[in-house]
C-alpha cells in the first residue's frame, strides 16, 4: 500500500499556522490499516448486547459500585439479562464522568470525539449539552453504525462520525470548545495526538481522556499489560508520557483522577458473565499488581 501524504510532507507548520486543517487520509500507515480492519470486523456480544440495552453502543469500560439489588439472584432466569444491563450502566457511568469534566458547554459549541467507536459517547454528549458533536474513527463500519444511530434518534444534524485519522482532522483551527479520547489514545503517538487536539481546541478549551496506562512506579509494562496490547493490537503508554506530551502541546492538567479502584468491580462482575472475552484476568491482575492504572486526565488548552 502506497504511504499516503503525511502532514510533514505538506508542511504542517505552515498549513497549521495558516489555520488550515491538516487532513491526513486514513489509514495513514499499515498499522492504522490493521486497526481499521480490527474495528470493521469487531462484533463481540459483550459490546453489542450491552449497547442493545438502550441503543448507546460503547467500546470502553465501566466504573462504579455494583447495584446488587438490580442484579437479583444468580439462580433467577433473568439474572444474565440483569447482569448485562448492570455492566452497561457502569460503562455509561464512565462516559458520564468524562462529560462531567468537559466544562461549561453551550448549545452552539462543537465537541470532538477522537476515536468515537460506535458513537455512544457522542449521543450522550449531544443529549447532555444540545451541541454539535464530531467524531472520527478509522473504521467505516463504526462510522456508518454511529451515523445510522444518529438518524434513528433524529439527531443527525448534530452528531456525525467520519472515517478520519485523529492525528490529522479536517476541523478548523481553534474552534472546538472541548475534545476527548475515550480509550483511544493507545493507538497513536501522544505527541502527534496532543498537537492535533491543541490545534483544534479554542484557547481555554478543555481536553479530557479516560485511558489505561502502565504505571511508571512499576518500572516497565507488565506481562498483563503486554497481554492487553496483544489482545487489542494497541500500544499502551505510561502515565509519564501523557503528562509530558500534554505539557509539550499547551495542554495543562486541571484534574488527574485514578479510576483503578472504581473500575475493578466492573471487571470482577464481567468475569462472571457468559460474555467474557478472555481478557478479564489480565485487566484484574494488572490493576491489582499496580502495573496498570485507569485514569481520567482533564486538561486546559492554554
Ligand atoms: C476502544 S475504541 C473506543 C471507542 C469510543 N471512544 C468509546 O468510548 O466507545 C477505539 C477507537 O479508536 C479509533 N482509532 C484508533 N486509532 C485511530 C486513529 N488514528 N484515528 C481515528 N480513530 C482511531 C478506533 O477506530 C476505535 O473507534
Ligand atoms: C483500557 C484499554 C487499554 C483499552 C484498550 C482499548 C479498548 C479496546 C477498549 C475497549 O473496547 P471494547 O469495549 O471493544 O473491548 P471489549 O471487547 O473487551 O469490551
Ligand atoms: Mg466492551
């Protein structure tokens, strides 16, 4: 596959300073082609069955305490259905926490979801703020799915997903009120990523990410982190890299919240379900041995 034109070929500094959008065709690399194929083919029941609960389809993990009352008795015929609903509630709670950190968003603002998946967080953002939400994904199947959901909800004029590389989006310079990565930073170089967020965000705008990252206190990525990388074909960064790359790109942390303890109940419940995918123990073990952390980082574009 011929490498597509990259931002460096087009003189990123000149174009960016002129306020032009540096549109880098997706996929820009063979790796991105692999990731596009991964998500075009993905159809795991643990994702589709949870999204079927209320039409919000997520590809991220849950946080919060288990509502044991809502689960009922494991011996009941309805238990598995209630377990699916509870896992989904925790995944939606995770998206709500991300939205809580976007700051004051007006109806005429534009938000950007970098790595938007099937669009569940985009719908929730529009339902909360009434604003426009632009999403990008490498997967044409995900973009089509998200846009179909927006049409079904009658919000297609506010919520739009497109196939586009999050490292080179067509969005105007300095116009986004806020932007986020919800479990999508582990597929890209963080310096490149935060340079693009810094370009599209208004001065004073807000960037938020929820991510898994390896813990520099542990030393290096553990075998469990390596198992997660192999399972998703991703490249988990260390906590240190996030803060360094943000500082290099005019993103100053406003909050850093360790969600590791908050996500464990979700994983321990998920590990008991019929929807297990085999990656549950790697997450549980890495969270418990301290090698892997689940963080929310909110930063101001200064
Ligand atoms: C784990 S999913 C998260 C989806 C969504 N944020 C959510 O919370 O449901 C990761 C997403 O990142 C997207 N992605 C990975 N690398 C990308 C890139 N370079 N440009 C755009 N999207 C990318 C994938 O296509 C996928 O939609
Ligand atoms: C925290 C980390 C390292 C996440 C990696 C990115 C990822 C694949 C998230 C979940 O997607 P999914 O919801 O499709 O995965 P699953 O099939 O496990 O539910
Ligand atoms: Mg999932």
